[in-house]
C-alpha cells in the first residue's frame, strides 16, 4: 500500500489495504505486488490473503518457484505475475491463461527483483521468448513509474503488435483519462496506481473516457444484473451517476425525466454495486448489484419481466416463507425449517436415492436440490456463496484425490 517513484523513493502510503480493496473491487482486477518479497526483504502473505476474499486480484512479487506460484493460484489469485523466474521451464507447468510475465524495463532493458537488478535482456527479446507460455505481459515503464508524467504511448503501441494474442497491461506514469482511453481502443489495459491514490484521476473519469454512446442525450445504456448474473432490467447512466455510484457504493442512475436518482431511496429496494463491466463495443455498462427486496421493478417484483428464475428465485421464495409469520404452519417447507432432524434425514435419503443406479435422475436431483435449498435458508447461506465456493475450487491447480469414504467413516462423522 505504498507508491514509489521509479521503484526507489517513497511518495505516499495509501492506507488500509482492506478498505482500499473494498473500494476498488467493483472496477476490475486489482494488482497486488508484494514489494518486500520482490526485493527479498520479507513477504506480506498474511496481509494479501484476505484481499483475495474481497476482490479479484492478480498477485506478483517474489514468485520465484513453482510451489509459490501454485500456492497463490490455489489461494484464489485470479492470475499471477512472474518476473525474474519467468522462464519456459517453470511457465510451461502453470496454467497459461492465468500467468502473466513481467517485462518491467528501464529504457529497453528488463529489470527484476524490485527493479533493482538489470538482466541485460531487451524487452522485445523477452516477449518473443515467453509469449508461447503465458496469457499476458505486464510492461512497467520504470523510468516513468510514480512520476505522473504520462505513459509511453508509442512504446505501448509497439509492444501491442509484438505480444500477438496475449494480453498486454502497461503501467508507469499514467496522467490522464485520455491516454487510458487511447490504449483501450487498441486492446491495451492500463494498471493505475499513484493517480488513483492521490486523486488526480477518478475511476469514473477513466471509465467515462472509454465508453461511447450515440444517444442524443449522451446517456449510457446500463444492463443491471443480480449477483447470479440474471438481468434485472435496463437503466441509464451518466458521468455524474457513475461518480456517485463509485463514491458511495450505492447505485445511482440518470433519467431524462427524473435526472439523477438513487435506486431504492424511497422504496427501500436499494442496490449495492458489486462489479462494473464495459461490453466489448464499449457502448454499454453492466452493473452487478446486491439487490434488496422486493426487487428491481417498480411493480415490486425481482426483475422487470418476472420474479426471476433458477435456484436463487427458489431460495427467495423459501426465504419469504421462513420470515412470514402468517405462513401455513402445516406446510412441508415450514416443517423442515423447524425440524433439523427431519431435514437432515431427508438430505441423506435423497442423496442416496440419487446415487442409486437406474434412478430417475431429474426427479431425484430435483428432490435433493429442494431439500438442499431449505438447508441453506435454515443456515443463512445463499446459493451465490455456494457458487462462489465452487468457482474458487475451479481455480485451484492442485487437485485432491476425491476417493470415497468408507461407510464406517461416514457413520462416524455423522455420529
């Protein structure tokens, strides 16, 4: 949580990393670089691990062996950034799409170990040597880093041609939203540090620079989705509504009739922004939001079309029943919610029936999904949390054996 000028002089400290990660999480992947590990003076592993639960993070700094690389991927890093150890022998044993090679350079020479060690290798040569083994490159222009003097746009353009189908991220000296937008147009991402910390550039300013619209009123169509990805409806945004949303975390929209308005300010159906994305053509926003009941629509339904579909919609109905004091006390769902032993036995029974050869798979799976949904409601867990856990497991590169337990073990665990 520090900003160094050219990798040497301390410019500023940005505060509590947990709070900063929460603030930046909706914007995209956060680059977390362990400078102590990169310089060989220690590490910040225990500080970084909680950040992986808060935001989508790419982690770098001090990753010099295969085990450390796999540790970060298993811990939940979306991607890893490898510097001095970025050699084909190691990279070929890592998932290519989740591995970024650092080509940080002083002028045209690659520097490593916290930018303190010159390698004698040209950036172009390193890219050519490694582009078959990684999904992307991070090019930091160290001479400009932390200066606010501007990115080397000409250099960035030449590297874009060289990396081919790999992703290219550039960093070092970002000073304007215009240069971010210019690079975005040719498929280059920009990693911004100091300009965000000192407030010289706002996220809303940079996003507004990248998005375009052909509407006479200049508003941006905004597809609003819940945390499961289900579309809730369509709204419109502007530079000022985006600024308010990113500043407060509450969701604001723009309307030709109403002007700036906050969703749920009067109805209570508020929204908290979880993620913001631009579409491939850069003419539409997508908001992923945590939507409060009764939903997005002014007709007090979850979406502008209906009450929603899928397991999340089923869970919302069960939640409504569990909190309804006037619900039929003889309903089966109510019995299950009130009787843990009954629910436990039904879960075991339906799981066994689904596992039997020749069973009606759809019917038995539906039975099990119902009882599982009731169990989640009873224990205060959402389907979104379950899906998030499953997604995190898909990112692990080390696999468990997964052998079945003996029935004796199962019975012992149950007892």
